[in-house]
C-alpha cells in the first residue's frame, strides 16, 4: 500500500489542500483543491495532478460551513480517493515559528499552545493556520501532524540583519526581523542548482510577488536578508498590505485620527497596498488592464518599491548574479517582469523579450551579465517533503 501525505494551508475563509503519494522513494503530486467561502457561500473544488476538475460541490449562500466543516469535507473526500493508499501524516503551513521553531516540528497540544503566542505577529494567518491542527488533534489524535514554518528559512540571516535599533531587552524578547514566505524561497533554492549553477552558488535575489509580496537575498542558497520583518506587513507594497511605513504615521493615526489598534490593523493589512492606492482592486491583472490613472499609480508605486528594495538586497549581498521571479504575479505577469528588469538595468541585467513573453524559464538576454529567471514555486511540495522526512526520521524536529 502506498503512503500518502496530505498538505493543508488554511486561511481566514478557505482551506487549500494537496495530496502527495510516495512512489519509488519520491513524492508525486496527486489530487489538490480547496474549500472556500467557508462562512458565506461555501464551495469545494478538487483537481487531478494534471489540473482537470474531478469534484465540485457548492452550498447555499448564507451557509456557515466554517473550518470545522471544511476540514471534515476535505478529509472525507480525500479518504475516499486514497482507497489504495494510506494517509501517514498531515503537513501544515504555519506562518510564524518565532524564535522557538527553526525546523519543521511534530505537532501536539503543547506545540499548538506555544504557537498561539505568535498570533499577534501574524494576525491574518496564524490563527487560521492553527484551526485545522487543533481540529485534527481532537478528532484524529493518532494521525501524525507536522508544522512547517514560513519563518524558518530566514533563521540563517546574520544577527545584524535580524536586529532593529531598539533596546537589547526587546531584541532578546523576540522583537526582531523574522522574514516570511520562507517555504517558497526554500523551494526555489532547492531547484536552482538544476537551473543555474552560478545562481545557486552565488548571489541571487528572489522576488516572491503575489497578493503577499516579498524579496529575499540568497547567498549560496541561504537566506541572508529579506524585505519582510517582524510581521508579514513589512517591506514591499502588496495587494492590500501597505508594506514599509514610517512608525510615526501610526502614532499620527492614533493621536490625530483617534484610531485604535484594531482600526490601524485593518488599515495596514486589509485596506492599503494596491487596493488602497488605486481604490479599484488588489488584483494586479485588473489594474494593468484598467484605464483609470489611479490604477497606473498603484502599479508604478508597486514597481518603485521593488526597485528600492532590490538595491538594498544587492547591497546586503555585495553584488548580484541572478534574479528569480516567482508566485502569482512573478510567474504570470510578463509586464511586471519586464518593468522590474528595465529598472534593474544598472545591475547589468537585460531582458529577452520573446522569452519573457513565453514565460521563460530564462528571461534574460544571452549577453546579460546578470541572469533572470521565472520559476514556479511549490510550497506544498516543500511541506510534504519536510513532513515525509520527519515522519521517517530523516529530519530532526
């Protein structure tokens, strides 16, 4: 009987899932999908590894399936599909591991309690990441579960890169730069040797551009700096998150506008970024095709922030050998890639327009001093791999 790993990635109103089966010593992708609209109008869709829809179900508007119902439906459906396989573990994406967790960890009630203290640092993600874990611990306590953290990959950052210029007591208490999207960067680092040996062993900046966006400086495949910091709102402008902001703005909003912490949280996480600047949409595809000048302004600001942060990361690396674009916008928007590379011409990178239009993977010109690539990320495979290795005893927790 074939062993299988289920990967769950839970958000505020959705749960994405992927199944991987162990075949010939490798994990092969199986069915995947999601349950979305869990508290409004639930919908379930599942696809084969090839992308064909194999199951769909919708509930009436106003139905509250919730995370409990979502996990139950996904679990029941997956169990039916694994008639010839056995589920040996569940891997979860958990955004924040803090100082305690620099590696994937086998989950139990005490670990969950420890992870709950990081909810204030990742309020959009952490509480929802933990819900399916808690549910499965209650209902299937003998089913092994593993947490994989978005912060872990950045623990290789030098101490100086993790510090804020705050009193040492705060730094020691955990107020420091953590960095996020680590599972995505770890995957890119793992496939780079097969794509570009110079990039894998040298100095590479990876641009994870999506609804949540960040950039990471890699030296020899290890993270040395990231645009995200204490929380996942720092750094680049994002779909609805503001990115870097003068802390004095927060004080102004409190003192002069009378905003409390929850109102400010909503502003910087949900009402800013592409949506806030454009007043139209948080979707880059919509903005690129829109004639309203506010849409163009939002795109311009998004690209300007990338240009500024790229210079910072190149300085941290002491030079650059390669650029890699990944995630939703990075993988799919030839326009964004073209404009980023045009802004980075001073680094010695030039684009191959035809290759960029076709999606690469190499999108830099043959004579470009700095190579540029577009590579699909696969956080789910990274989670499944860590889960499989840990449960086999080939990876320490």
